[in-house]
C-alpha cells in the first residue's frame, strides 16, 4: 500500500484534488484503460481505500473530471463573442465553429468523448448528458430572436452536424480524416464545408 502523507490525511479537499489530478494525467497519457484503482492510487500517492471512501471508485473520479470539464466548457463558450446572426443558418454556423474550437483546444475533453463512444455506463451517460446541457444552455442564452426554419427535422440536422464536428476533432491527432489533412489549410476546408452544410436551412 502507498503510505499517505500526514498533510493529505488532515486535508480531504487536497487529497481529492490529488486523486482527480492524477486521474486526468493518466487519462491524457494512457487513455481510460489506465484508470483503475491500483494505478490511480499509485499516481496520486494515496491508499486505494481513499479512492473508494472519497469517490466510491473510478466512476466517481470520472464524474468529478466530467464536472470540471463542464465548468471549463461553460467558461470557454461564454468567452465567445455574442451572436450577430440575422438568419438561423448563420447562428448554426457560429455555434458549430465555437464547439469545434472548444473541442480542439482541450485534449482532456476529447479523451472523455472517446471514452463515452467506446463504453457505456450510467456514469458516462450522466457525464454526456451534463455536457450536452451546458452546450444547450449556452445556445439558448446567446441565440438572437430568429425565425426557426419551418421545414426539415432541425433536431436531427443539428445532431448530424454536431456529430461530424465532434468526430473530426477526435480524429485530429491522426492529422488526416476522409482525405482531408487536418492542418491549418484542412481546418479552413472544414469550416467552408460547414458553411455549405448549414446552407441547407432557408434564411
């Protein structure tokens, strides 16, 4: 067993933070398969029992990471300039590009997304739902008074576009997807393609 430091024994918040920080480091370096009680406790320098006592296991640690990411995402999206869209297609384009910028700027959120796509658990579903709520709240708060296009399934169209953007962000470390090199020029092409796709909505 790893011996706990006296400081951490007297300071639960510091111990919890150390465990979550260690989990983030493992997730970034090795992916979610590295997140087990033994490796997590060793990386945090704590006894394994504390991971159970403070978080009820790895799922609880993952939930804390997801909550941190929700705070980060809300702040990141809030820093986007207000929308000056005069048509829904323009608003959709702005929102998709803001989401893409956010994803590309934080490797940790991409690790969580990849984890959610690969495994299924109540904790992962809860994390996904919470992040979606953050994004939807931001959309509602910034959306100008625009007429929603009457034709077509807007929810499904949004889902397709958001999934496309998300998958491209996940593919970025490979530097290539679908014949597009994901360098500066490639991302410019992606943005132009988003313009084309959002053009399916009438003004």
